[in-house]
């Protein structure tokens, strides 16, 4: 029998640490204009995610960048697969607007505002789904993987990166020391994500993990960067309202215990994964659809 106090991972409405999608969308929409300035780590992880495609023999005709943000990944995918049609999709309309603005008139890339939990594409629409630092914002990872597998053709590949639960652990520990709260989004463990891939029916999933440490002069610098990319705490059970001056001072003091060589560290637990859609998949009896797509700009 399950423990009612134990959160069921990946299921919406079951835990206060699940992302609030409305708040997350609003945060990323607000950060669209500043995102590129502050997304240094995100661009580095994106490069490392793309590097993991290099040894894989794959010539896709149609590629989906799931969670395309401001479009850097779409540009890199277009260089990597120049003959493929690249589709960029994101749940934040202002991010899609920025991505679309990078495109020259002769380029054939397409962009859509979408929800990863209900992809607006027909079965078998893509040969490759690429996603960098997006899945950690999804409420129901089982549903997302089921959708990704559905829109992949048999033999297609999903390649992605995401964040693990030790991300920003210093900030989490400092917050807990001050008032027992968490000012950090909590993310699924790599092993739970691997299990979800298997449940969805992906074959031969491979996952690997690394920790990247960024450093800052002050805690305010870290907070400024997080706000600049729209990645502040958007969990359902987050502490509401502004942090008081006293609590901010206490948080600064608690975070100082991690200072090393004159800098404050921030740890990012990043894992990379890929899995294959089976060559032979059961015929779907439900969920097979192509709903109207909100392309941007609207034609």
C-alpha cells in the first residue's frame, strides 16, 4: 500500500514540489528578452547535449526541438542536419516569438506554441526529438514520454538533457537552515526518469550524469541570473510573497558556509539521455491525433 504522505513522482496534483505550469509559463514569458544574456549554463548544456548526437548514425527528415526557448538549439540542429525540416516548440509564447525572430526569410524552420503533455502532432511525425533542459518543468513525465514516443516514427530517437534533484543544493540547504522552506524547484532523479522511459516503451535507454558548478561573487548575483532566465521557484507549494530583508540577510549568512576561493558555488546536476522508439510498435487505439497547431506567426 502506498504512503499517502509520499509524493507520487510525475503525477500532477500529488505533491507541492510539482511545477506550477501557469507560473512557469509566465516566468519564461517575462524572461524572454533577458534569457540569452543570462543563459550561459543553458547554452553550454545544449552544446553538450548536441555533442552526444555526433556518434549516432542518424539522418532525420523531420526534427522537433521540444522546449526550443529562444531558438539557439533550432539553429544548431539546422547546421547539424541541413536537409531536415526543423520544428521548434515551446510552451512560452514570448520565447517562441524570440526564436521566430532569429529566422531569415528564406529559412524553412517552423515554430509552434505547444504543451509537451499533449503534443499537437500526428503519430510518427518526427525522426528525432531533441530537448535540452526542458523536461524538468513538466508535471507528468510519464505522459510527456508517452506523447514523445507517439509522435516519433518507428526507429526514431529521443535525445534530451534535464536537471536532477541535487541542482542548486547549496541554496536549498541554506533555505532550510533559515526557515525550513525550499526556494528551489525539486526535480526527478535520473533513475526515476530512466524508469519512466522504459514504462513509455523506449528501447535501449542510456543515461549519464555530470555536475556543473557555476560560481558567483554574491548570492544576489545568483538570484539575478535565475530571474534572468525565468528559473526561479515555481513549485505549487512554494513560499508566496517577497522575502523580507531579515530573511534575505539570514539566507546570505547561511549561504556563506559554501564560499570557497572567494566565490559562492551553485551546483547543477545535469543528466543526458536518449532512447529509441521500437521499429515495430502496437497500433494505437486512442490518442492518435493531429490537433490544430498554434504556429507562430499565425498564417
